[in-house]
């Protein structure tokens, strides 16, 4: 186990060392590259003046707000379509024609309707998050053991109780999986919107660093965005395993 | 049986048509400002106009080109690299963890670095799209190579197959379901990144077109562009699933 | 020279020359001794069956013969040469046919895999594939994928691929273990007639005592923990064998009793 971890660390470590030595020895003046030590230093400075923390807050706030809105819509539709087959069949063409629209294409529409800021970013993130959650929660509801549905009929549960006491708990592991995947998408879309146009958050921060010809700061942002992405994924993965056990990962869709 | 399916399908189209009619109604009653919500009639007219004078076709081809070249480079490099890493146990344990670490990185964050390296050029777009699209395929190939049935490697050993033959006749086909689903995912990523690069670098394509239309408050043109981007997403995904069905016929065919 | 040629035909000379030879073979895997001090000679053309209680290392012994495992001590040789790696003229029929076939190739494609690796020119392959598929009773299934075939058909296909290697020896690891009784009897007879034509040496691992007696020239029984040879019986039943008369032969019944007692004692 330990030797596996060691092996995993060798490649990135040696890359960093080579980069550091190379950057130091040729004394690079590049707009794109900086010695790793300078990148780490820039990251600490950005922490020191609070700029990267504010940017992180903005990005995560938009991403999670979008995830919440899109997730709620997706979950509602997914459960509804999962329970009522006829509804699913009726909505098929509508859903299949909206789904392939790349979320980022809505950016100009959101821009003229809502202007720069949180709201337009949230709308775009929400649009992107609706689909994976809709598709996966619909599949989750459909795959519920039919015996459980029979039990709920036999117990004469009201439709509301049937959904809250049987269907949602039974489908919960896979719904959580859907949220985990959507959280990754939310972060990506939020950063992308900020890089493309919206002047807030980490995406804007990294663009400003690039335009200011500060490769150290730009790469510090890149490193930080990467760490957030990794931490988000690892945290949700751990939560998923903790809450539902390793079996929940079996139905993983890649 | 087929009849009822057709009926449901028709009903489903009717629902979509109804929603479009609702959209028209909202636009006609000016419930939303026509500045950003044109009716479907105006969007459709803009689409037709754009095609008859050739502008939209040109933009569509531009976007398709950006997307496709980046995706092609990513496919070739991703599968080759994935095969290299995946076919050796040592490479897997040294390299795969680094790849897993990079997987959740929001790929668009590489855009500023690419701009610093290449400027606002086609080369930048190619690099960004290829970089973004490579991950699903690379990881799928590494995973697929790692998951080859060990029995097949024994068959290969007893037949004295060469290393190259093992890769092309055993490992690649065996990993092909993973690789193809990676390629499908990459196609979506390519489209998104193509649009982003066009917006940022002003490259000729639908991304740039929708942005310009928005800036000039030409909302029918904007919607025409969005509809086309949706169509590109739909058609490429459809084409990919047809290819998948054809290539993976051995998998679906049961008793 | 003439004396050598002459000696080849005498029975005493055949006793000296063996095709597959285990000499004092021991194998440790993961700190456990699986096979201990096994010596075994298999003559060219001989049909040897290995039986034993589960955990006795029958499959391991077969994998040693195939060159898929290397002994910890002692050695395994084929035609007098040490077996350091699998050989193309030694074919293996795995029990789990579903895993050993290429699911993305048709029946013809699976047979072609062996022909490609032995370097047969492309033009000659179709005829050879037809011939092999006909031999194993699958002449009309060339275009089918393994997923479209029954278990028995898949196992026939694996045998066809092995025959395409033109093996001097065929190693079979419980090849019919996962099949139903009727299919199994049909395949037993087919294997006998196929081998009658090819004259290949066979090591056949099975847990079915009757199958071992019915097929073999000789049955070796292994004792478990660790695997050792416990019994070595010559099967003197007339060939060609027949599902009804052979199985009713008093000698068959006597051998069955002997092996049954052996297994029972080894499990105790």
C-alpha cells in the first residue's frame, strides 16, 4: 500500500523538480510558465491579501446555487417522469431536443437577459445540472424493486407518502451519485462562464492574472482550481461511500 | 405494439409543438421583453435567412471544424497514450494516480495558460479542445486495458502472440466499449470548449456569432445560433451512438 | 540407424520416451505449497485424465504442463525440452469458455486468431476455418458471435481454435464442467473421435470420475493439501468407446469403484 503511494508520487514530484531546476537555470521570462516555487509563493500571497478567498467564495456560491436550482428541477422532473411512464413518453421529444444544447451556448442569452454577475452564472450552471440529475434520478426511480411499490400499495400509502417514504429513500443512493456528478459539472461550468465572460470568481481571477502577465499567479489559480475540483470530488466520494457503502459505487456511470 | 409506440411518439411531438406554441404566445403577448425573447417565428426566420445568405452555414462549419479537429487529436493521442500506460502494470501504478488526480480539474481553467502560450489563435483553440477532450478517452483506455479478462492474456500467451498483436487483437477491442463511451463524452466536451474558445478568441464560428448577436441585441439571430448549437450536439451524439451500435454489435447481440 | 528406427516401434522403447514429463515438481503460490513432489510421464498420443477432490491442485498441475506456471523446484519438460513458457504446439482448452473466446469476433474470427498467429497466409484461412468448424460440428455458425451461441457451442468453438494451432498436446481443464449432462456426453464422444484423427497427447482434468474412465487411457488421482499423486490407474477398456456398452462394462464399474473409494479416502 505504502509503496503504491510512493510510486504514485514519483511522477509529479520529479516533474516539479525538473521544472524548478530548468526554470531556475535558464532564468525564464515566459508569460505562460513559472518555477513551481514562485507559483506556491504567489498562491500564499493571494491567500494573504484575501483575493483568492473572495474569488473562491464567488465561484462556489454560484456553482452551489446553480446546483441547488438545477438539481431541484432535475430531481422533481426525474422523479415525476420515473413514476408516470405516460408523462415520460409525452415529454421525450421536448427533453431530447433541449438536452444536447451546450450549456455555454445559453451564455449570451443569459447575458442580455440578466447582465453580468451571479444570476446569469447561476442560470447557466442550473441548466447544465438539470440533465444529469433528471436522467439518473429517472433511472433510479424506475429501477426500484417492484416489490417495494407493491408493499406501498398494500399499505395504502397516500401518493405523497409513497414518494417520501418509499420512492425517494429507495432511490437515494443513485440520486446522491447523480448529485456528485452534477457537482463536478457545476464547478466546471461556473469556472468556464467566468473565464469566458463573467467578471467574478476564480475564472475571472485566472484571466486577470494572465492578462497582467503574471504567470506565477495564473498557475497559482490553476493549481487552486485543481485542488478545489479534487477536494470536491474526493469529499463527495467519501460521503457517498460513508452514507451508502461501497455497493453504491457499483452502478457508477462514467 | 409498434403502433402504440408510433402513437406515443406522435403525441410526444405534439407536446413539443404545444410548448413551442406557448413560447410563441408568450412572445406575442410580450410577457418577456422581445429584446431577449424573440418568438419562434422570428428565430426561425433568422435561421432561414442565415442559411440562405450562407453566413450561418459558414459559422456552423467553423464550429464543427474546431470541435472535430480537437476531438480527433484528442482521440489519437488519448487512445495511444492510454494504450501505452494501460498495457504495462508498472506504467499503470506510476502514471494512473497522477491522471486520476487531474481528472476532476475543470478543464476550462487551462484556457488562460493556452492563451499565454499561443495567443488568441486557432492553435490555442486546438490545444484547449484537445486537452479538454483527451481525459475521458485517456482514462477510459487506461481503465479498459486494465480490465481485460486475464484469461484472454493467457490465450494470447499460449498462442505466442506478439506484444503489438496483443494490443491490437485483444486489449483494444476488449477496451473498445470503454473507449467509445469516452469518445462520446469527449465529443460533448469538444463542443462546449469550441464555443468557449470562439467566444474568447473571436474565432469564426457559432460561439462568436451568438456573442455578437447578443451584443447587438439581435435576439432572433442569437436564438438561431443556439438552436444550431443544439442541433450540432444532437446530431453528433446520434452519429456517435450509431457508430457505437455498429462497432459493438457483438455486445448487444444475445439470444 | 536401423536399430533406432526399430526401437521406436517396440513397446519397451515407448516407455522411455515421454512427451510431457514432470520430475519432482513442487509449486508454492502465495506462501502455500499447492503441488508437492509430483513426477509424471505422459507418452505421445496418450490420453491422461487427472481427477481429485477440490483443492488438490488438478488445475494447477495442468497450468504447469502448459507453461503458464513455473515450478518452484523440479522441472516440467516437453519433448525433452524444459517448459519455460507456453508453446504454440501445446493448446489449452479452458473451462470458462465464455472468458476465453474473443466476444467481439465471430466464430470464424475466433478460429482465425490462431491461424493469424501461426502465420497462415490470408488466402488459405477461409478453407481451413470451414474445415475446423465442420470438424467440431459448427459448420453453419461461422458468422455468429459467441454471445449468440449456447455453452456447448462455445466450448466446441474453443476446441476448434485449439485444433487450429495443430497442437502436439491438448490440455483440457474441466472443459465440460459447466455443461448439462446431454451436451457433455455428446462432446465426450466428439473429442474422442477428433483426437483419434489428430493423435495429439491429452491431459484432461475433470472432477467427474466416470468421464475420466470413459475418456482416458490412464487416470491419475491427486491427493489434496498439498497436491500429490495418490493413484495411477491404467484403463484397459476397448476402443472405440460407447456411452452405453462401455459404461456397463464390468471393468468400468470396477474402476469406478476404485476411484470412488480413493476420492472418499482422500477427503476424509
